């Protein structure tokens, strides 16, 4: 549709509006929709560690470059997702020089040497990537999903943590700052940041890091929400808590599932109109709150753009999902009007 308003223009005085994309979405109808509706992009998969350095010393930039080029050609910002993650990270990182998994090492001297080697690999990676994109990309997810309240010490028991403790987090942020300068903003990104135990563990981690001089600029809140939870109040409470530490808050992966957490049902082809209206009301509540609390959240990125392409349609089961403002035919949904011009819904 070309005759509808633009979400990015509607919120131009509040925050940039972004969308996650795959390189193959940068032509045709999706490209046209993106150009009109958003002013920021993030790679859904193309800037993850396995995409950029599949084996040691082999850097594959093509797909990441395509996204940066499209954004630059169309006057859009780009976010980087993600320098460090436990998932989509090739296994070579975690093997010692003899090819043995570092986590299996029992000798303490060898464990120390392995830790040094892994941190060196990380340092090299971060500096290489930041140096390449620092002029075009100003917003960086440095670490993703490192806190897990159910794991020992509340830290996700990933290879990174098991081999280096929290040193990998420190190394990644310091290397990113040194390679990119103060001009790039560095984020710790996670999901479920509204839940008190997760939120408080992230807070504690960030506070400890800041006290040590680790350069963290803000918290990325993924914000994969559904029709019922979390409440907007819980989200605001989390943003406010991190703001008290002097940190920036951004919403990095917004989408709204039609199903509650344990629900395994499927609406099939035609999602009932009342469900779409409930979704619209909730999107409106969220955006109204963000607008009313000016500056509390400085950027909003959706984890996709239209309902034909979303990770949710295969998670936790394969079924119809419709988490965005545009439907699978790229038409504006009630949720679009709810955030752009609610009078159209009355
Ligand atoms: O590229 C291969 C392809 O070659 C192969 O034929 C195909 C068969 O399954 O798989 C393709 O890889 C898939 C990849 O997406 C690209 O489509 C992976 O299987 C699939 O697991 C992967 O899923 C991504 C997921 O992260 C991985 O954990 C989703 O697209 C992506 O939306 C999702 O994004 C994450 C954020 O990074 C972090 N926060 C949560 C968010 C949602 O899970």
C-alpha cells in the first residue's frame, strides 16, 4: 500500500523504528515496505558469529554487507546483532589447538591457557568486525542472552561462561570500545527483561561491570511479547530500573505472538478479527506508554516487518502467526492503525 502513513514518520520525534531482515528480503515488495515504514535495519541472521566467521580466519561479509548497503542507499541506520551469543556460534571457537573441547579440560594450567586462547579469538573477532562497520553501524549488541536465572550464579552456562567466567563479557565490551570509539553505542541484549529475577540479575551484572570500568552504554530489551504478557507496567519498571544506572534502553526484537506462552493451538489461515483487535489495543498501549515516557526508550526495532516472515511461525510449533503491524500480504493491520492513527479504528 502506498497511500498509507509511515510508522517511522509518525514516530520521527520519538525514536527510530527498525526491522530485522534477511538479505533476500531487500528487493520486491518487502523492500518497498521497508523503505516507506522504517528508518533502521538489523540483520535477523546475517551478522551472527556463524555467518561472519564460519572457520577461524575465514570472514564472509557478503550477506552482512548487502544489508548495510541497502540501508546506506536508503538513508537508514543499521544495528549490529550480535557480536557474542551462545547460539549460532561455530564450534571451532571452543576447541583447543589439539581439537579437544575446552570444556572437557580438567588440568588447571591447560584450562588457563584455553581461556586465554578463547579470549584472544574473541578479541580478534570483535576488533575485526567493529573496524569494518563502525562508520556505518552505531548501535551494537555486544553480548546476547548471557543471563539465565536458572543456571548457576544466574549466568547462562554456555561454553563462553564455562571456559572464561564473565571475562568474555568484559573482553567483548572493552575490545568493541577500543575498536569503535565513543561514537558507537554498546548494548547487553536479552529477552524476558521484564521478569524481576532476570531483570535484577542483569542489573547486578551490569552494575558490577560498570564499577570495573567496562564500557556498557545500554540494555537491549528483545520484547518478544504476547497478547497477555508481560504487562506494559512491568516493561516500564524494567526500563526505569536501568535508566537509574544511567543506561540507555532500546527495544530490539519487538513482536507480539497471538498465543500465550504454553498455548499450543493454531488459528489456521484466518485469524479471528477480535484477536487482531486485541493485538491492536495492546500495541497501542505499549506505544502510547513509550511516547508518554519520552526518552525512556530511545529506539524500537521489530523482529521482522510483515506476517509472512517470522521466527514465531515455527516456534514453539509450526502454526499461523501474525506478530507484526503488516499482514502476510503487506497490508496494514488493525495494529498498524493503532500505533499510527487510532481514530481509523473507532
Ligand atoms: O541457513 C540455514 C539453511 O541453509 C537451512 O537449509 C535451513 C534448514 O533449517 O536452516 C537455515 O538456518 C536457519 C536460520 O534461522 C536462517 O533461516 C536455522 O535453522 C534457524 O534456527 C535460524 O533461526 C533463527 C534463530 O534466531 C536461531 O536461534 C531465526 O531466524 C531468528 O529469527 C532468531 O532470532 C533470535 C535472535 O537472534 C535472538 N533473540 C531471539 C530471536 C528469536 O529466536
